[in-house]
């Protein structure tokens, strides 16, 4: 059995050689130099409308229809190396990229002094995939990333409480209005008794219009969550 596995790995390495997503240096998925090139978010803007707002804050106007209190954005999807890393992580199923990508999030939390905020009074929840997509991919990318954060800051992860009821059409090609319709009522909270009165950090890898995050937050709010803070790796 072991030999069989070795043979498979040998051919996998031939097909998908390990090389840096940024500079193609061999034997590493994201080298130190490329890692350093990824800029973290230092801008102060509202994640929904883009107007100036304090770091992580949603502007007064957008707050009126947001179930989330804050959304912290680690970096941007137009950071070339980050984009490539996320793509390879998700679509080429390279789980080893969870470590460096998790480190980017951790660095951001320290830099923004959020490490003081994110403590054991919070609970982490990843945006869930539909079971069909989970089966295809074999893992939930968001879940792998938050394991890194959870470990570092001693925050518990609440898995299997947020369920995606139906498999939605990919959001990438849809306009904002269509996105909202596509995602409406997609999430359900399976165990409201667990969520009740808790401070939740809801994590997603990419934020575009924010409709997915809002819809998931709505389900958690309905279940009795006390506060919901968003955390996103990259804004598109
Ligand atoms: Zn590199
Ligand atoms: Zn706004």
C-alpha cells in the first residue's frame, strides 16, 4: 500500500511540481520573498460602498441594512501573488497553502492590533460550502484557513452550525442585484442553541459585494448571535 502511494505521489509531482505561485522557485508553494510582496490592507473604507470609514467599520448608511457590525479585510484580490495563491489553493486543491495564507491573516490581525480583540470570548465560523461542492473539492478552504487563526489566538471554531441549503450558481459572473437574489435564504443555522448570545467572527476567503457574508450573518443573527464580525482574506 505504501509503495502504491509513493508511486502515485511520484506521478503527481511530475504532473504538478511544487513551485512558488509567484516566482516558480522549486519545492515551495509560496517563497519568503513573494510572501513579503503581498500588501496588507491599510486603507480605511466602508466594505460595502467604499466611502471613507474607520478600519473595519461599516459606514452609518450601510449599517442600517447590515447584520454585521464590522468587516475586517486582510488584503485585496488584485494583489497578483495573493490572487494566484488563493486560486491554486482552491482550484488545484493545494492544502499546503493554508499555512502561508493563514499567516497573512495572522500578520494582518497583529498589524491592526486586532489580536487584542480576537480572544476566547469569540467563536469562529467559516462560510460553508454546499455538500456537493465540498465533495468535489474535498475540503472547505475557509475552514482550513480559520484553523490557523483559531490555533494562534485560542479561538474555538463552530463547525456544522451554518449550513448552505442549496448549491448556488457561482457568484462571479453575476451583477450585484442578481447576486443578492441568488444567495437569498441560502443559509440556515442548524443549532441556534449553540449560537445564542455568542460573539461570532464569520470568515470568508473573498468578498465581492458582501451579499454572501450578509446572508450568512442574517441566518446567525436570527439564531440569536450577539454580535457578528466579518473577516475576509481578500476583497475583490
Ligand atoms: Zn516566490
Ligand atoms: Zn457604506
